[in-house]
C-alpha cells in the first residue's frame, strides 16, 4: 500500500491543484480567471486591458474586502530564438486551459459566481475554457486532481457525450454550473505571435476547441477592433440566431492592440484603449464584478486620441491584409465613439446614400449600420447587408 501511495505521489495522480483558498470568509465567492495576450506584461503603464482588470480586482479584494479569487496568466513570452516555435504556434494553450479549469474546480461551491476575461489568444483560451466546462462539467473540489482534469480534457478533445464521459461526469462533477460573465477583447485564433509567412505553416492542432457561447453562460461581451486589417489577426466572433441582450459584440475604433490595450510605450493611445476597457468593466460590474470605488475616473477616454494602428514595428511586415466584416450578426453593434467616424467615411463613398442605412441608435444608445456596399474604403471593414 505504501508503495502504491509513493507511485501515486511521484506521478501526481492524486494531487489536487490550486488548493490555496481566497483569504476571505467563506460566503459566496466570485472566481475570476484572466488570460492575457501574447507578450503581455503587468509592468506599470504597459498593462493590457486584461492586466488592468486584474489589478483592479486585486485592489478591490485588498482594500474593500471583495470576496473574489483571481487567477491571472500572461500570454506566451519571447525568451529567445529557441522558443520561437512556441511563440509562433501558441504551444501551451491546452495546459493553460487545464490550469485555469483546476483553479476554478478546486474552489467552486454552489452559489459562487464564475467570470472569465481574456485578450487576443487569451480570449480564445477563456472561451475554450467555458466550452470545456459546458461540454464536460466542473469537477467537485475533492475530485479536482490533475489526473481527473487530464481525463476530462481527453473527453473534451474526443467525444464529451460518449458513455464513458457521461459516467465520469455523473461520478465526479457538479450537476450544473453556470458562468456568469465572459468578457473578451478582440478574440483571435492566432495561438501565438502570427509572424509573417510562418504562421501559415504552423500545424493546426486546436480545432476541437469550443469557443462559442453555450447556454450555461449568462452574459457575454466582446470588444472588437474596427481598423485591424492583418489577416493573421482575423477575429473569431460569436454567432447567434437573434439579439436578446445576453451577448453583445461591440465594434470600437482602433487596431487589435488598441482595443486590447497593448499599447507598449505609446502612451498617447491609452485614452482610445480606455473606451473598450470602460465599456467592458461597466458590463461586468452590472453582472456583479467587484470593482474599487471611483474606478471610472482613472481612465480618461478620447475617441480622437491616436491609435497604435497596424503598421508599427513588426506590423509593417504583415502584407496579407483584409478588411474585417462587421455587423453581420444580430449581436454586433457599433460603439457611439466610432459611429461618427464610420458615418463620415461612408459619406465619402460615391454611392453611400444608396449603400448605407445608418440608424440613430437603439434603446441602449448603440449606433447600428446596415450597409449593402462591400467596399468601405479606408474604414478597413466590410459591412454586409442584413437579410
């Protein structure tokens, strides 16, 4: 028996994961997972919008006693040419999802809330994490071992509805678990840095991921970049049958980096990046996310601020480009801060009066546009006519 226990410990077969508990009294707890984009950092002044959300939550817990457990992971980092393949191909996303799953499973109790945030590749990862929970359930804390998580993940990769998978869920998982909120900034399926040409030859090993918004998710918010044109950063949108308010996908001025807040040393772009950040935080706060008092005043917003754009640094090497298709789904909206600019560019088109119908806005103040013309010039997006 002692020999068997030793073998089990050696291979981690019975080891539970992430067992440190939040330092709060045990009432209902919000469990928040934040997965950041590639090359992200928490250095002061260089945080992405996902990193800022993490720091706000840490402050709310520290200063105001918010009942929240938080897991933040930065994206893949550049550590030299030996790691080039990892960075380009995004190797490690499966391990990241399993770690985040273990964090939640080892803590969750009925009555708690789960909230997920991500940017870029991290956005794809949290959406897949939500799909993993939807397809395979959430292990009860006493069953949240590395071995059981690995078994469940194999079911996720294979057939979650197989008899064996169903029996495993019935034996080890909660009966039903909802996710209160999923908030993502410009989801891309680029599972790493999409280097010119090289990204095309990297193997596709992640097609099993379920990144759609399942019925177990109560609210979803997706901030999208109007002006991103690099084909390597093609967005992955949610698709819905009708607009019911549960899912909102909002288009903002700026590139992938602008919407995600990954502005680096270009501080002048921060007021532009703050627009999707504040929008996301307001939606999450309405769903119960605990934030510090007066948080809005810290993030001045200016839709006229300069953008990072798509041509800085390595961006100029991405020659394969295509306008993004916007407003094709009932859940998509044009943010008011981008509406005036969008309308002005449409007005410069020779056939704009026939090609576009721009409504004043819906009951939430969100501008909408239905455009039949496929070419919107320098606006960088295509807007299909709605059927």
